């Protein structure tokens, strides 16, 4: 008997990703699944277990207990129990969540740090992000004006991370859990309207689906893929242009000016990040670009990390605030 449709869908998604060219360098290594105990990650663990058996590789599962909710230890233990039943070697790791940013960002940093530490060398870490998550990510990037790279969403394979379910709806992972007899945990934070992503999920996207008569989640995911392919192509072209306009540690401003703006700003951003600037916003990038495209002898902008960008003798340079070369 063939498996039920939802089970077939999640297994097929994992099989296709593991068979992709991007995943080829990781074949033969153990698979690692990050599991919260929710429907997405439990369905992923079940599909990964099926794939691991067929590939003859070990399956490990990591459950990160963030300790942010009462009873989180019990939730983690229950998830580990179900993962063990699926044939995975499951481990629960309790973390301390803190640092800059809100609790969501801090929890994400702690979770990814643990997953990196627990990942065997050469292994992919499978994450349960779905097509619904991708659609929400695209909308968040669009609303924040973060540029094409942000709107291009999450990559299916971004080593060591792999996301087999970016083409799978959340309703499918829930159905797969039901068909397999798994009992997912329902995180109350996923219904808490204090979180922006929850309001997108429960208010904005349903309204868009109604107004546009369906298909919005899939359309946003397609948009992400198209933009990702375009951004990858532009980044490759920008890397070649950067080599061409390099002038020692700086950039030849006159040669850079001849490059189309979409490539020029990519060259500038990659160069600034490589020179140690910790963050480059759109405002920083446009101020930097003005030293190339609208040069009138003005001084350069101050950048995060106490860096200063300047133009001297037709060359862009970046350095510490106390070592700013003269303009010219």
C-alpha cells in the first residue's frame, strides 16, 4: 500500500532535497534534524528517518529547550520520546536565552549555536521551515524595505542548514503527523498577536488570500525563488567587477562609477563588510555610493564600528575614525 498523501509529500520533499546537487557534498554523513516538537519538525523527522534508513546513514535529532515557557522541559522530553520512536538518536539541550534584540532573536541565536555545536562534521542540519514560513519571511522583508536579498527569503540549502519543506504547506505537515500517529506540540506563542509574524500569519495573509482569490502563499514563495536567482546572478557579476576595480585595499572610484548602480552598490557592500564594517544599512550604502556617483568633494559617512569612508585621489578607502585620510 502506498503511504497516505501527506506522508508521501513530506518524504518526497526530503528525498528531492537530499538528491539535489547542493546536498551532494553531504551524502553519506549522518542527518541531523532540529525539532521543536511542533508539526513541521516532527513531520520532517519522520520523513528524514525514512530517508536515512534508505540511505543507510544515522539520524540524529536535537531538541533545544529555550526555557521561555512553563513546562518547556516536559515538551522537550515528549518530543525526544517521539523522535526516539522514529529511530533517531535524540538529545535535549537546555539553553539560556538572552542578549541584544527581542526574545525571538535571542532564542534563534541560542538555537542555531547549539545546532552548530551538536552537528557532526560533514552533516546537514534539516530545519522544518515550510512554504508558509517562506511567505511570511518575504512579506516581512518587503515591509521593512530590506532589499531584494531579504525578499528572496530562505534558501533550501545554505550549508550546514537545509530546508526541505519550503515547497510544503503547513497543513500538509499537520496532516502527515495525524497519518503517522504523531502528537505535535502547539506553541502558544504561535497564536500570540504580540508577535509580528503571528499577525502576518493570522490576519494579513488570510486577508490577501481572500482579496486576491487564493494562491498568495505560493506566489510569494515563487517570488522569493525568482529574486534569489536574480540576486545570485547579480552577486556573481558584482564579484567580478570588484576584482576589476580593486585598488590595493581600496576601490577605484572612477572605474566604479561606470558600473550600473545595482552592481556598484553590491560591490560597495561586499567590500565594506570585508573591511570589517559590522553592518551596512541601505542609508549607509547610499551615502557610500554618493562618493562615487555624486562626488563633489564631500566627506564620507561614518559607518558602524567607528569606521569612516573617504575618497582620496580617486580611490575609496575605509578606516578607523582616527585614521581618516584627506579628501581629494
